[in-house]
C-alpha cells in the first residue's frame, strides 16, 4: 500500500494476473476484437460474418451521414460566399443612376456556427475552401494565435500573401514580411500588384478575414483591427466574417459603438445542426434502409445527447457508431442482418442450436408463432419449435419479410403525417426527429400529437380534404414495395381505403345514391341541422350553409379512412417480429459511455478503494470482520461498505470519516479519529508511527479532499471546514 497512499498521484497500471497466450492475442487482433459469443459455442463462421456485416452496414451509413452534413452546411456556406461576392457592389438609385457604397464601412458577415465549437474547425475550413474556389483571398484566424494586435496582423498578412502571390515573385514585399513589419498597408500594395498582374478580373475578388471564434479573441484586439482595417478599405476590398457560437450580443460587447458603425453587418446561420439531424433521422432510421434500427429508449438517448448537450453532429455520429459496434460485437443474432441488408436474402451461415434457441425465446417470435398457429396449423408451430433447419429456412424468411413490410409501412405513415402537418395549423407541426420519437415511444391512442392531427383532419373543409387525400394517395402509390398484407395484425388495405375515400369525396351524391337502393323514390336529402357540437367539430359550416348531408358523410368517411391508414402504419415496433434483435435498446450503455459522471466515480473510488487499486488485504479483512460481526450486529452486507479499515488509503479513511460528520467538521476531531484508525493497525504490526508522520498524512488527505471538492475552508470558524458533498 506504500505506492498507493495518495489517490491523486500519477496514474498507475495494474496488470491482470493471467495474461493471454501469444496465440490468443494474435487471434484477437486478427479478428478485430471479435470473440465467439454464447460462451464460446458460436461457430467461427458466424463470428466472421458479424465482422463483415459491421463493415457492410456502417460504411454506407457513415458515407450517407457525411453527405447529409455536407449538403445541409453547404447551404449556409453558399449564402456567405454569395454575400462576399456581392460586397462593395454598386447599387441602383432612381435619382442618380448607379451609386457606389461608401468605403468607410467594412462588409461584415456574422456567421452563427452553433454552440458546438468542436465542429467549427471543419465548418470554417469548408467555408475557406469555397471562398478560395471562387477566387477570393482568405485568412482564417483562430483566437489562440491572435492574442495581440501584431500577432493578428501577422496571421492575416501571411495567409493573404500566400494566396495573392501564389506563384508570383515579389521579393521586396516578401522581404518586408520576413522582417516583421506587420502593417495592413501592405495589403494595398499587394492588391495593386495582383490587379496589375491578373488584370481587371482580379477586382472582382475580395480579401476575406475570417475570425473563427470571436468569443475567444480579446475585445480590444477586434476593436482595433476593425478601426485600422476601415482606413484601408479604399486600397483593398476587405470583408470580415465573424464566427459566433452564442449570440450577436458578443459582437456588441466586443466592439465599441464607433466600431460597430463602421461595419455593414449581415447575419447568417452557418451551422444547421437540427436540419442535419432531421435529414439523418429520415434517411437512416425512418426510411428503413439500414439493418439496425433504434428503440424508443436508445433513440431518446441519441436525441438527448444532441439536443440537451452540445448540438454536435460528430457526437451524434459517434454514438450511432458505438451502438452499431455494440450490436455486431455483442449480439449473437446480429448475423440475421445479412437477411436485411439490400444485397441479402438468406443467412449465408448455418445457425448453431444456441442461436436458434435464442430466436425462439424472443417474445415477438412467440407471438408470431401463435398467429401462425391459426393460419398454418399446429404442425407448423411444432416444427418451428423442434426443427432448427425449418426455423432458419422457412420461418426466418417469413419473419424478415414481415419486419421489412412493417418498417416500410412505418415510413409511409411518417410521410402521411408530414402531409397532414402541412395543412394543419402551424402550432401542431413537429420536426422529423420528434415525430419519429412519438412513433417509437407511444402507442397511437396515447399520443396527443396524433390526436391533434386527427382533429385537424376532421375540421378540414371539403376542398382541403380533397387536396389532402390526393397527397396521401400520392405518398402511398409512391411506395410500391410495401406488401400491405404482411402488416402485423392489420387487415387494412391502406391504398385502397384512401382511393375509395377520395372517390367518395369527389362525388358524394352519386356515391350515396348508388349505395342506397330505391333512392329515386326518396325526396332529396335535407340539410343537416347545425348544432353547437357540429359547429365545434366543423367550424366551416358557419360560413357555408349549402353543404349537404351526403358531403358531410363523405367528410366523416374520409376522416375515418385517414385515421385507419395512420393506425395501420404507426403501430408499435414491438408488434414486429424479431424487434428485440433489430431495434437497439441498450440506452443505459450509451448513457454511461458518453455521459461522464465524475462525481459518482470519485465517490465510489473513495468508498470502495480496494476495487480500484486491487488491494486484497482490505477486502479480506473487511469480509472477515463482516462475517464475525454479522450475527451480533444484525446487519451484513449493508454495513460492509461503511467499515473503516486501517489498511485503506489515507484519503479513503478521511473520506469515510467525513461522511459521519455534519455540515461543519471540526478539524481536530477529524484528525483524532484519523489517528486512532491509523495507529490501531500499526501498533499491532510494528509499533505506532510518529505523530508528525500521522499529521503529515492527515494534512495531505485533507488537501486532496479539498482539491476533489469535498470540503472547503470557512471564515466563520478557523478550526472547522465546511462539507460540500452529500450522498453518493
């Protein structure tokens, strides 16, 4: 324990007792970390298939995510580039024809890049590449290299000089730059040289200075740079791009009113993380093209990491990849993904008995077999439960087809919800990420948003209903790959139901006459009496009193058809067969991996230090003392964690003792308790230690607890410290 007296000393490594053999290590490295699951009973072919499937599944997903992020961010980058292209352009006036803007104002673009500063480097690098591709000369500045005005000028001149004089020979200018004369007047000379070398076409280009993180720059440096750059606008067209992570108030706080008056500011939203996430959720999770889907808990963990933490696209991708890795590394049934990938058909390997038994144990598979018992007979179920080959060759393809049909119908349902939201009031509209969460986490009858949309459908006018039905029919007809007969527990033919509703609404009188025999002998239908309830459900009747009963019945039938279509599509994913396999649910693993909890870790490390430093003496003595006192004290394992062993680390002893105190801790009493614990063991072993040694050990333990944030000094009582933490 001498090497572990201090819990805050440099990190140490404890090697495991049993080292794997060289052959085992080589095999583990060759397999990319994959091991044979099911207690080693998994076939080697199945393990190799899981490794291959991870690459086949994740590689296109990652490429699609990169393409989506590039596409979404390119919109904001293009807007900033267009602003730079049109900066300092002449404007038309009715009185004086073409009038040049005053050059006393610098064209400035305020680009809001989002709160996640980790993604800013990639984003502004893309902006610099796009601007240079259009011929502009760009200087990308970071606050860590621009702590003073001379250093900021040096960074600007170096990058602009390399861009303007690329391939040119200007020895006098280069000599002045190397000599350390960092004056913005050089920009005018270099710009004149570039115009002379490349002609009047070079005048269309600008000198763009990008401040990537304005919040990190000293305010006086930015203010002085703006004042100085304003004096050289007539010599060179300078455009400033201010990258912000927070709000526009940062610019107002960094610059004086006089400097702000020198800027011709236009604002842009450069980072559009929410739109990117919506497109990613739509493309990867809703459309059903990927083999791996997410359950409600795991999907909520993904959203919480993004919405409540940092709005980071990179963090979202990391969490998504970690879930895919966990699925293919630790799930023995992930080999079934070979039947779900686009190029898949059947499983290329034979499943072992342990895997087939694991399939039969899933609740969704048991429900599927119960449904098949009434359709196929008891012999089908008996053979599926006893014959592994029949299960893999016959039952599994049927369940995979039902799962694919379920996910395709769910995608159609989300598309129909989007069409309904387009005609509903704006207050009822939700983004794609929220709609997918509603579809996963709530049943249809329990979701308030679905009810609000159905209420909007019921209040729709005849013209709005007709337009909506046309849009819904277009959504359904566009997905010709959906087999509606395979939906779990559903008998609704969604395309036919929507087409019948549209036909009924197009000619309600003819439909009513054809559906009722002897209608020619009846008088014309009377207008329905407008009651207060009818006015609340269909307020358009207040302004249109010529609507017949047949049209009202057609509207009610259309609303019922839309509701039935949504119910058939937006079913809980637990109804789909093999949902336990293909819907990832390990939300706790994602939370513990990506959401660090240092306070809880420190509490556990100090309270159970022998688990962290691999100390057998504390565990053995603690267990022996607990066994001897269990009968007398009446508590066993509950009191084990509260015992203070003399062989523990000094910080652990001080931590255990401070837990027994109140808000104010008397340092002398704390020291007396600490000394009694330490002396008790040492006196039995080799004599009591010196008092100075005990005091030094106690002072170091208290200081470490202060650094960890457990106690702090107080001015109220000089011989006391204040306790700062409560609970574990």
